[in-house]
């Protein structure tokens, strides 16, 4: 009889422990929720278009640093006006220092590609993925946050666009 209350206590304690685990998935980027229309975000300035559906923006007043690391570039991509990608580039600080900060924040990478030319670490969640790549020769680093739901919409759009046949008449 004493075993039953002990087992129930252990079971309840383990459920509480599991319930307190927080997801590290980034639900936004610097306060901008994914899939928000660019017009709802103050200071967004269009830089150029990649195609008829993808536009590239910069945000006025963006802090051009990650912790103490100065950024070379930070821009956002939209699909049909909705933010789905943030791209960060830097070359003036230690990539391993920033990588360790990311590892502390997001945990271990879910996938790693490593060669003499580059190192790429991927974090992949249900809605967002992060690709952290370092060019071994130059030390230049790129970090790409992607909102996967919108990325899938864009892939479907490209597939449908490629499948459309032109009428010869």
C-alpha cells in the first residue's frame, strides 16, 4: 500500500517537471512576429525585389549588433508582403563566440554539415528554422531565420508557376 502513494507522487512530480520545459523556438524576430505584413512594422524600407512575390527590406533603426558583435548586414524577406525570413551577416567578430551564444539559447543543433570550406548548423522546430553558416576561409558568417509556413507557401507558388503551360494559340 505504501508503494502506490509513492508512485503517484513520483508520477505527478515528473509531469510538473515536463510541463515546465519551455520551447526555445523563436516565435518572433526582434519583436516582429513571423508572417506579419511589412506595412504593420514601422521603419520598413524596401531595398529591391527578388521576383514578383519576394521583396527585400531593411528596418530603419535596427540595432546592427548581436551582443557585442557588429553586423555587416541585416535584412528581411517577404512573400506577398509577409515577413518570413531574417538574414544576418557579419565578418568582424568571432563566429564561434556568436555560435556558442546561439547554442546556449537554442540548444544543440538538430543537424550539422561540416567540411573544409564551411560549417553549417541547423536548428529546426515546428514553425521556424535557423541556419547558421560559417565560411571557413573568410570567417564570414550568415544566420538565416525562416518561418517555415510561409516558406512552404512560396515553394507551392513556385511549383504552380512552373507547372502552368502557356497556351500556344
